[in-house]
């Protein structure tokens, strides 16, 4: 294993020896002004001149890979960082299992590989666009800083994918890199490629749910791509996972702090019934049933990102050695999946049933199942907080058939327990499961900015510890 130090002397920090690759260096330097224009147009609105206490990657050594300092976001040193190359690495799965990992694009898989990279790349700027207005209603400078840290790292992840396109895909790659700057989240004419990345993020609870649920899908996809037989993609995703962990931390702890503040306020007011929503809302906090509805919404939207349960594309990507399973290197089977089955939930005669499907075709389902297990771990930690206050309420993930727009259950309506409903029943009960207009209006009414140093909005508890071990009254953002 070799660890290449990061070169910070040029316009584009990197550990890929960009200085010796004149063609790619010029292509990226040509792309750079368009990126900065995109950032200024679509990045965090109103705070581009503020000094933000951000971490910047300075190494790919996991023991000391980041430094913290104040920086204006447009001056953040985005760059290209790959995890160390593993000597003698072999392709771990598919038809080419056991062969040397590819350092160049295998010709027969060029189009498939490019599409995988473009789809991953498209999600990165999309989330920045979705979150660009949130700074104005930040519940604290701590939370504002976390938002901006997530945003600049999503920007860096875009750079990671653009480097692969520019270096390995010639003219096609350059065109795709430009297109990544042209699409816009939610734009009716040029939307982002995946549905969940065209949804609005209207409030901070939505942001925390997005970073918990949707960034967790990002983790699952990166874990699968980190197994890729195309070694530059594997190395890129391995380092991206280091940064992605913080995004999920922001989501999980953000929701935890919302729940904690609600439970504290209920106890202080002597309210034991979590369903007495009017009383709870008078306390200026978000009631637990509404938090459940938000979880239902973001979980179901994220499930659609896994695609169809039975997928020829997923099978082809695995068979070709381009995209593996979640932590493929820890699984105990032949890593080829040419025989064997995997249980898949299907809609059979109007009923939801498990059926065995060829394991190779069911890879999306398997990745989604791994995702649900991962999600449930954090939900369990949220419930421990509620339990600690003695409040009779549990947050539960809805059934995977609930509120789906892609896949096996997109043609039906189901409640949160997975019971199939008629269209009329769904219309009548929709607001039992998903945020109503009244719920949205109430949450929006709470979104008043709290920019005083060390202070927090009424609806969220302070964090247990500060970023970089800073004290509670640290000025995480110096607002310009």
C-alpha cells in the first residue's frame, strides 16, 4: 500500500500526480470556472462571504486526514483524492473475479461504467441545490456550519467523479462533466437524474432526515462501487466514504436532538401523551407523530433510489465486475452468483409475498435490504432517547411497499404496515402517514434563525460535544 501526499500548490489539490498529466490537468482547469459559477449560483444562498469553520482533507491517511480552519466557501480547496492503491488488488466478484483490477477502462464495459459514474456524480451537486436556502433558517451556528460542511464535501465528491470522467472517458467524459453543471434539482426542463434529488428540502427536519436516510443510500452505493474492479473508481469511493460518514452523523444526531428537545419540553410541561399534538406544539417543539411522518416520507423516497427489485442493469454491472454488493469482501459465497436465489418481495395477485428470484437479478433488493438493516440501527437509538423519558412512543420504519414510485409496489397504495389500500382509502388516510399541509406549515413556523453564538432554536437540543472539540460558545460561522 502506498499513501501519496496531497499536492496543495496548484489550483486543484490532488494526490494523483496531476502535475504530470498535462491533458487532464488542463481539462480540469478549464472545467473549474464553470464549477465556481455553479457554486456561486446554486450553493448556500447568502453566506458565500462568511468565514466558516470547515475541515479540509489534507491526506488520505485515516489517522490524520483533515485540518480545521476558517474559510470562505468559494475559496474552499476542492480537490481530487483517491484512497491508497492496494498492491496486487484483484477483481473481487463477477465473471472476472480473481483477475488483476483494471487501471484503465475495460473497452467492453465503457458505456456501463460511464453511466455508473455519471449517476453517482449527478447526486452530489443535486443535494447542494436542494439545501441552498437552509442557511437562512439555521437553528444555530453549529448546525449552519454542519450544513456547509456537508455542502462543500458534496462539491468535492462531484470533483471526484468529474476527475474519473475527464481522465478516462475522453470527449464523452468532458461532455458529461459539463452536463453535471447544467442540470438543476427540480428544474422541469433539466432535472437531476434521480427522483429523490428533485425534491425540495424545505426545513431543517427535512435536512436531518435527508442526511440520515438519503446520504445513507449514498453510503450503500459507495460501498458497492468501492468493490469495483475498475481500481480508480474503487479508490475514489473508498475515500469518499470517509467524508460521507460525517453527513450521516449530522442526520442521526440532528434527529436525535430534535427528539430530545421534544421529550424534554413534554416532561417539563407534564405532558405524557405524545398524541396530544396541539398541547405539544404549544411548547414550540416538533411532536413525535410528525417526526414519524417525516421519517416515513424520507425513507420511502430513498427506497426508490435503489431502483427495481429485479434489475438486469444491476446484474450486468455485477457480472462485469463494475459494481459489487455492500461489503462484498466480507461475504462468504462464490462472488459470481450464477446459481442460487435471493428472496424478493413481489406483488402477487394484489398481495405482497416473498418469492425466490435469481440472486444475480435481485442485487438491488439485496442492497436495499442491507440499507433497511442499517437504517433500523439508528432508529433504535432514537427510540432509546424517547424510552429514557418514559414516553410511550416508538419511531418505526414503514413497510417497503409504502409510498413507492419505483419498483414492484409503484402501482399500489399501501399503509405504513404494508396493507394494500384502495385509492379512496389512501386519499382519506394519507395525512395519517405523511406530513399534511398543516404539519408542514407548523414546522415552517418554527424555522426562525438563531445566529447568536452558543444559542439554539427552541425545537432542538444542543449537541453533546462540539466540532473539533470546540466549546459550546464557539463561533462556527462568522457571518459576513
